[in-house]
C-alpha cells in the first residue's frame, strides 16, 4: 500500500466517522423511546452503533498496518566471482557454507554473519571472499532503497562446481 492509497483509505475512514456522528446527531434518543415500535428503532440504533464501532476499529487497524510493497535485495548475476575449490582443501566430498549478509542502500555487502561453516578453513575463506565480492540491487521499501539482509548458501561438492544460492529470508518485511 503506497502513501496515496493509505491517504485515500484514511480519508474514507474519517468520512465514515463523520457520517456516524451526523447520523447519531440527526436522530435524537427521545425519538427512539417515544416511537410506537421502539424495538425496531432500538435495533436500528444498535446497528448504527455497531457500524460506528466498526469504523473506529478499522481506524486502529489502519494505524498498525505495515507497508506491503517491500522487496528483498536481489543479487546481480555474476557479481560474486567464480568459486574454485582450493587445491589444499581436505573437506569431505560435500560441504555447505551459509552466511547472512547486511546489504547497504548502495547494494554493497556491509556485514556478514556466518551461520554454518564447511569445517575446512580454506573452503571457508574462499566462500567468505566470494560473498564479500557480491553486489546487490538493494531492498525496496515504499519505493525507496533500504538497508536489508540476504542469506547466501554455498554447496561445495567434489564432483561438480560449487552452487551458490541466495535465499529470501523474509516472506514479509519486518521492521528493524
């Protein structure tokens, strides 16, 4: 939801509140009590009151809504360089390296948190160097670039070239 949509909803909400106030002011309570069919009049008053409560609750919900148009950072293809298994690595046939990266507004990796190592110092150093070289299109929030995080996973195998995968950490954006 962008700012214009939010403003339209907010203006509609205020218009609904104004309509409730006007409707409640137009129908004095004495008219309900003095009416012949007081039960139907009270039912109408109850429905009107319920609508006013609904508008007020909707207003509270609108204030708590998070922006919807959020996108995670996107890796620029080929920016991480080529990964070559070091000649001196003594790791088993397969190993996995996982790290979370803090991506700046400019798309540069600013911080790295290692989640899982391969157990081999040379493979870990090669993986870390490759992740540091990665470039990203920054995450987007409300149409503007923002700092965000990305998760990289490198699967090393002795039979095939290493596989680098970037995982979307959050299906839904969470404020920092």
